[in-house]
C-alpha cells in the first residue's frame, strides 16, 4: 500500500459497513473513551479512543515518530482497562507487554485527529492478544497502522504467568460465550 492510499471501506471496517465518525471534540488527550459495542471480525471490540496528535509527537521528517504509535496504543489500552468493572491489577498480579507488532501503513502528519481501536484477537488463560488499528478520526477509512500486542498477567512475587483477572476475561468474551 502506498503512503497516500486510503484503505477500502470493506477492509478498514473488517467487512462491516463504514461508520460515521463521532464528534468527540479536540481536547489534547481527547474526551473520555467509552467501551465500544461493535464486534470486529477477530473478536469483540474493546474500545475506540479518540486522540489528538501533538506537535511534540513529530520527528525530523515532520510526521509522527514511530515510537509515538506505541504510546497511542498504550494510552488506549490503559483507557480500556480503567473502564473494566473489577480489578485488572493488584498487589500480586499485573499485566506486562510480552510482544508488540505494528504495521506502519502511512505517516500521520500534524495536525491530525486519530482514533485507536482495540479488539480481542486471542483470549488465553494467562494472556490476551489485543488487535489494534490507528485510523483517521474524520475519515476512518484512512488506516495509519494496525497489528497487535500480547499482554501477559504476571504473579509479581514469582515472576511467572498468572490467570487473567475475571474482569479482563469477562470483558473479552464474545456475547453468548
């Protein structure tokens, strides 16, 4: 895919009809995010987080530095986890990123408003693979990046994988499971 191309709506929406973007304002970090109710092809959609690109996110080529894409994804994951009803972290168990994969599809210029979508790709006993997409907020057929992150919950004392907290497991289940 060339840097200037748009993703066809069919592919960008994973087979669903294109959605109209919601007016979410343009505050620095964006408005509070709410869990998404739509379900992606790979699994339940977890959240859509609107974010504003900041001047400090740019690199010498005048587009968002690749490391900032990871910061946007981290912000979306944290916003999702704080919406969970119940504990997702405590004194004994905490999540860590075991792997991160980002396909950089096109550069993000400034100024820009983006949205980060998170969805379940795989739900395990001690880990969760969260798929992600960074899209244009005003035109969500523009795909800036996609990929996934594997998160593992770790027993802090033993340094070994621990069972997913119930709050995380329940939030990631497909309806009817």
